[in-house]
C-alpha cells in the first residue's frame, strides 16, 4: 500500500531531509536521536496528555455549522482550535517541544513567529515551566501583530525584531537558526511549523496529530463513522493542516483540501502561493517547493495573513500536492476577508486570517448532500482585528 507518511530517512517522497551547515549538525543530530524515544515514553505521553486536557482545554469541539452547511449543501463541521488556550493550535506543539527540551536538559528556548501565535504559545509554556525564552519576529510582523508582541513580553519572553530581508517569518527563522548555532549546549529551538531539517516536520506533525485523533473520535460520536469525506485546512508552514490530516494520510476515502495564500493573485507577484508557483529547492534545512527566481534566490512572499507568508511549504504538503493526494487552492486576500466576515456575522465566530483562507476554499468546491466536511479553524481572529476593521466597510454578510 502506498504511504504518504515520512520514511526512515526523513523524506516525504522527494521532499524533506536534512540540509544543514556543519555548525548545526550536532544540535539536529542530538534531537533526531532522542525525539522518538522521549515522545513515545509513557511518562512523557501522560504529562503531555494531562497538560493538553487541563491546561489547553482539549479536546477542542467539533462544531456543526448549520449556516455553512445550508449554504454549501452538505454537512460542514468546524474543528475549533481557536478555543484552545492562547487562541490557536500552536499551543499543542509548544507544550510537546518544551517538555522534550526539558527532558533533553535544555534551559533556554528559542522560537520564531510570524502571526505571533507560536511566539505567544511558546512564551506561555516557558512561563509555565520556568524556562528562559527568546522569540524572533520580523519587524513587519511586529508592527502588524502588536497585541501578540505585548502578550509575549508580558509572559516574560524577549522579542527580537528582525530587520533583514522582507522582515517577516522567513527572516525571523534565519535569525533564530543563527543563534541556535552559537548556543548548542543549553538552548533548544522550538520550530512552530512542519518545516526545517528532519526531524522537525515529523515531530511537529506528531505533536499536532492530537487534532485528527480527536476528529476520529468526535465524528464517531456525531456521525457513526470516524472519517469525513473532506478535510480542509490552511497552509503556510503547514502544522495545523498536518495535525488535521495526520491519521487520514493513507485513507483515500478522505479527500484532502489545502488552502494557501494567494495574496493579490498568483499572477501578480504579490502572493505566497508556494505550491502553485514554487520550484524544488532548499530552505531552512530541508528540500521542498520554494518561491525562487531562476538563480535560486528567494522571491519574497506576500499575504494579508502574517502566518501564511512563508516562501516554502512543509515537505508533507509538497509531497501530497505532487502526488495529487491533496487539492490545493490559492485563496486571495479578498476571498479570505469575505469568508471571515461571513463566518463572523452568521455564526458569531471571528476566525484568524489564516483560517479564513481555509473557509475561502469552500466557495471553490462542489459538495454532495451526504458529504461530511471537516474544516479546521486554526486560530481566533483577535490578533487580526486591526486588519479586519480596516476592511470592515467593504465586506458584508450575504
């Protein structure tokens, strides 16, 4: 049977692997040798599960949206990751990796963040566990995610504003990796997405797989079967999508739909539609589809959403797209904004701009009346209120 899971060498099909300078080898190799043993240890699993339940508030609800279901002529469930503590799926991975770092004897945590949710989640867990925390964030994102920057600082973490490149997520990741090179002994780098050198994509997907684990159980309770016909999620680096589809990767009864950021449109040059426009290349220590010019230089991505403007994509998702296991839509800014205001005004749920891209994909699909659809609302829209208010006069519920 064909499998879409990672292989023993850290590849999903043609994508993944470990492409790192020698100075990073010790850090990554130490992690590769220990991560599976630690996260499969019964005491780790027990502590992780307890914190997810009692601290994060899991399981997150699987909510049947009657308004969306009626509009699209099927049953649409929303997996409510926005209801987690800190407001997004990012907390699942942050707890898992900081627990792992502590068991590896690390005292200090580095993180990168774009939309700020991973930064907030990591700073939150570090406050809980008494760990020093430094968060790298592009200056562009610092300015458009002021509320999250304030939260990170209030939690006791240091925010370093990055002024290189486009001053967004890619550049924050570059600087975090540089610092990790210089502090290998006591420092651990918590990557927030299914990106980076092996074992990060696999490890983050495993820690986020609690999402699909719950979907299976919740659908059994509500529908009498443990799988949907469609799973829909947004992708930037890809961690909420990886968690949502993890237990369904090899179940071809389930159609996977991924929504990436179209920006102003894939033909405009102001876009982050990596799967539509990317070519195979290396970024941040792994092989994937990368937005790059003919000389292999990164083309700076653009999205209204700070969490989706990454010029690469997780290797799991690159492989799913190449093998036609997933359908990928590029959702433009205006389509995401329209979907966000529609959900807000019909269901009273303000989604993160990232999640709004997944909602925007619904309008590009045709469903049958008996289709069961699960769409992951990866985060809540508090952090995006300034952006939403800027456009509020332009969008009204249909």
